[in-house]
């Protein structure tokens, strides 16, 4: 199993808090450490709000490409619905060249809506925009010269698009929350699926992954990979992890709660989410490994990404969590997943 980290480059809006200039540099340092300790993937997600610094993830990933050697560099996510697929393809192709073939796109519709009015799109076209732009991105990925037309963008007529990436094709994942239509679309196209599990028991997402795999099977695609993207944190003990993570988590949840009408963050509910069957991967290295392997029994997935820096989690604590994830959690999980695969092959 591939194991990695993702972030939205959260900033601290409080006076004296971490601002965008400091935060983007911290993210590059975190990616460099993740590479050093042997993690497989690092993702930077796109947002267009004052509380996040990554409105252009590919820029941060490009800086990290020059400081890393092995780790895969992905968006988490690219809000394709409000972007231009031509520019997305060109930017990530350039990242692929800089990183010598380590770039990926994780495309999604977006859980926030700020980018739609910012780039002149109508929210009533939310799903149609994504479907159409995904179609164009796939056409760009498949051929150097593209002929394409749609409703929300000017057509292309035998138009060459450069540069081309080193990887052929450039890896493209579809990121989803809980929308069945989205998972069927990804499965039918044979694209890898990234499922965000940020609340509730993981088992309730299993039918979505089953639906995805059935759609892929019906379309003739053999077992495309699945990623689980979750909130979480690694500390020497669960108590240490919770003490470092919860204050920032509570700030973010309170801020979003005021916007969306949620109740205030609750420590008891947070602690319950950190249990084995909860949504969060938080605890000691052994507990995180146990959680990941429990989820693997449910989903049989190929990748696990954890959002370690949520809100104002201190950079030094995130760095320590990355170190523990790479040096202590990942070896346990990889060894057990390999053992399960070997046992399954022997009994098949």
C-alpha cells in the first residue's frame, strides 16, 4: 500500500499566527521530510479562502520537486470544475518534467464554492462543469493534438497542447465525497478513485467503493486503484497526538460550523472518531497502523493519505508526525498488506 500525506496549507488567522509566506515554506519542508522518511505520496489541495495558502498547489509542488527524489507529488484536489483543463494539463505536465515523472492530478468538484464566482462560473452548472472539463482533460492527456467542443468552454480544433509530460499517461485520480454519480463516472472511465472520509464510520463508504468497482468492471477496467483520504495525526501516544491536533481541528470546525450551521466542535465526539471504527486516523504509530489495516480489510485499497496539518497545528509537530508515519507506521502496514496479498494469492 502507498502511504502519504496531504494538506491544504492552512494558515492561522489569529494575530501572530502563521501567515501564507511562512506556511508555504513549511509545506515544502514537510514534503522534503516525507520524501526522506520513505513516504510514497504528498498532496496539496486547492482552496481560495483566507484561511488556506494553497490556491495554486502546483506552485508549491514544483518547489518541492527540486528538494525531493522519490515521492509522488499530487494535487489534493484540483477544483477542475472552475479551472481551465488546458492550463491544468500544462501546469502538471511541467511539474512532471521538473520532478522527472512524479506528478499526478487529483481532480474533484470541490467542497467549497469560492472558486466558482471567482472564475465566473454558475453554481447551477456544478456537476455539468466537472463532467465536461474532465472529458476535455482526458482528451488532452490522450493526444498531443486535440479536437473537442463543449458548452462551457470554447472548442479546440486540431490544437496542439504542450509541453507533454514524461509519464504517458499523466496519472489522473478522481476525488469524491459521497456522491454515487461521481464514483460511477470514475469507474466507467477506469480512473483511480480517491474517497474522502472525514466523518462517520468508514464502513458506510464501502458501498460507494463497491459501486465504483462494479462500474469499472462493467466498463472492462480491471481493479483500478482506490485511495482513502482521512484526517488524522501521529504522536508518541494517542494522548499526545490528540493534544497536538485537537486545538487546530476545533478552530477549523468552529469556523466552518459558523458558516454552515453546524454545532460547536465536541471533544467527546472527536475522541470517538479516533477509535478503531471512527473516521480519524489519530494515535500512536501502532494505533495508526491498526486503523489503516482495519480500513484495508474493509476496502482493499491501494493508497492511504492523511491530512496531518488541520488548522494551527505547529510545524514542528507536523514534522514529527511525518517522521513517525514514515519510519514506524508505514513499515508495519506495508508488511501486513504484503502478507495478506501473498496469503490471498496462495489460496486463490
